[in-house]
């Protein structure tokens, strides 16, 4: 019979407005608690805080981003459910409280690692597609910039023909 697992998860969300990220965390935890084989025994949702100014993040995300996190302590019917939470909900932190030790068969470990590999391959595929799309967009932006410069020169030289 599978052994119950007591674990602490920390989920973090970043975005804006702050009310939205807090509501999203609440919805995430509610969804988690409704899953068969999972019982939430404690949850604490912390208030959103403004993201510390980070020059690189500001360029990517814009102004006034917030972050909030929730601590969720739960009991699952088995380790497979803990693993599913990790793969599908991507918590920021996981702490297994009980049992203090866990023994896996070769089959169980192989199955878990295969699931992990499949998930990683999906993310890798998405990342590659996004990189190709980014390159295509940058190429088109470069072409547009060149055309704008040509038009500016034609206008300046008085030879613009309205093409």
C-alpha cells in the first residue's frame, strides 16, 4: 500500500496588479485542494510586494511588477501525487516532512524519471520555437528599420516618390 506523504510547498507568482496575483494564488491552492488524494492542512498566502528594481527585469517586464507567495502544507495519498504537483504546478520550493525515508523500486524511479524527461523535452521544444520566432521578429524589425532609414534619406534628399 502506498505511503502517505506530508509535504510543504511554496508557490510564487509574479505579475500585476497585486490583487490579481493574490487571487491567482488563491485559485491555484483551491485547485490543488480539490484534487483526489490531496488534503491541505495549512495554507498561508503572503501579501504581494513590489518587485525590487532590477534593470534587466524592467526591460523585459516593464514597470510595477509584484510578487507573492503561498506556503501550503498538505498530505497526499502517495509520492506520485507529490511528483505530479511538482511537474504540473512548478512550486518554488518543496520540503518532504514525512516520511523521513522513502524506498523506490526500479520501475517507480524509472517511471518518475521518464515523466520528468518528457516534461523537460516539451519545455525545450517550446523554448526552441520561441527562439526561432524571436529571431524572425528581430529580422523583420531590422528590415523595417532599414526601410525607414531609406525613406528618411529619400525625404531629406527630396526624392521620395511615395512607393
